[in-house]
C-alpha cells in the first residue's frame, strides 16, 4: 500500500537530488497521511502514508546520502533496496518487499564487506499486521503503532531485531511480504 510505495517514491526523488516533497491529502482520501475517522471527531487518525514518511525520515536521518552497496541475492525479484550513509559513517539499507501476492517471506543478502567490518546490525521493521496492501490500520514501525492513540504519540515499546553474522559485513535478512525494513550497521 501507500506505506511501501511512499518509501520507494521518496528514495527515487532523493536519488535525483529532490530535497522537499509535499504530499497533498486530507480528510478521508485513500492517500491521506493524517485524517479523521469521521466528521464528528477531532482526534487525528494516522494512515499508512504517514508510516512510510516516518520510515523514510528515520532511514535518511543525520544528513544521509544515497550510496552504493552490493545486494548479493534475493529470493524475490520484487524486493527493492536503497542504501544510505550518514554524516557519522553509519550505513542503513532500506529493504522494501513489494510482492503482496507472495505466499511467504523473502531472504535478502547484503554484502557490505567493503564498507563495514561489523558482525551485527539492527533491523527495524515496518509491518502490516493485516498483511493487506489495502489496510488502513494494523501498521507498526519499530514495534509501535498510532492505532487508537489520541495524543499523536505512538503506543507500544520501540523494538528492533539484531542481525548477526559470522562473516563481518555480510548480512542476511528475512522479510515478509508487504513489509519494509531498515538494516543499520
């Protein structure tokens, strides 16, 4: 859905040096980042587009620049990856599993041996608990959701997975369909 395409869209724009993007929306439109469930409420309703914008923002923090990194293999051709390096030398690879018709997860291998000697990385997930690209609710970023919140703050504990490897800089991640992930090392 819009959470996934917005991440890829924003990276495509960044790749050609676009520095600002304005998503138009509001009300009850399908691609509204923040709307309202009905006309009688003043409680904002966070939608999938917002999650995509949040994931992109966190992926590109600290003056990140798009960089090249080797993706050695993936089990699904509809996996899209974007690598960035920030001003502190940290690398983040955003992985977008766009195949919403896939019956299972995809494995992706990232060869960062030329730029990293790390044996561990952090994996943050943008997940859709409903597993539907049409879902408006049920999304989480880093284990947190805005579903049911009334104050604009996400609920739940922020979480991540740790990915370890025997070969420094060679990482493997398993990503579910209709999911995005950010691998940081």
